[in-house]
């Protein structure tokens, strides 16, 4: 059996934050490798730095944080050499996407659900509005939104928590990223819905690989 391709390789990462005139080290010498088709779980107690680590892969550290040392190789380049938002926009969402914990903070409450998906498709894939809408409806169907075409113009408040999280997943998948980071995507949901979302992510992983 041929070896799977290594998609991302992080080595010896150290992340620090400036807090009250002191330097706090949040991540100490962490390394990991991610391979094609693989599910990699990062396990640790609350506050241990799991989210901080994954934010370094998309350039989303808070303004008072910085990568003190280490490398993160992706597509032959060190992601930590990217210093501008314009540079990160070529990676974030398009090649490495994230599903966050709370769908209500991920979705804009005053923009229709469908438009929030088509914006991503138009921006990163250069599709027309008509093409983007057709792709968005298909994505909504894939993540389990019943009557997707009929619900395309509805707003986030018209969706349940589980349905909103499905939309966040659809947005993350809109550009077929190579890596999908799931930052505790079921935390804000009840146990039954949690199981549905985990099953959905696993099914989509099989479909897209």
C-alpha cells in the first residue's frame, strides 16, 4: 500500500501572548504531522491551548499573540512566513477551513443563510452568483438541510442550533479545503444533536476523500 501524502507538518511550535506587561507562553514546543484522509484529534483540558494551536495554522491569533519559534509546512511553504492578511486569505477558508464552537458567532445574523455560503464561493472560486447559488444549495443538501432551496433566503435565527452548525460546516466546505479544522464544533449543542454533527462530519470526510 502506498504511503499517504503528508499535508501539514508543524514542528517545535512556541506561541506567546503579551499580558499585563508580561510574556505568557501558551504553547511549548508542539509538533504534529497530518496526512491525507486522516482524522487527527488534539486532546487536552480546557485552557491547554488547543484552539490557540489550530489558530496558528490560519493566521488567526489574537493581536497580542505571536509565534515565537517553530515552523508549519503546508504545500512546500512555511505558513509562519506569511505576514499579511492578503497572504493569509489565500490559505484561510480556501485551503484550510475551520468550524468553530458556536455557530451564532460564526454566522452574520443580518445576512441570509444562502448568501453567507455564496459569498465564500464567489470570493474563492470566482463563480457567478447563479453558479454560486446552485453550489450553495447543493452544499446545504449535503449537510442535511431539508428543502434547501426553500430555506436559502432565511436568516440564522430561523434555524435551530444544530441546523446553524450544519450551515457553518457547509461554509467551511464551500471551497473544498485540504484541511478542515473542527474546534469543538458540538460544544453548544445538546447530546443528540452532537452525535448527528459528528456523524455528518465523518460522512463528509469519506465523501470528500
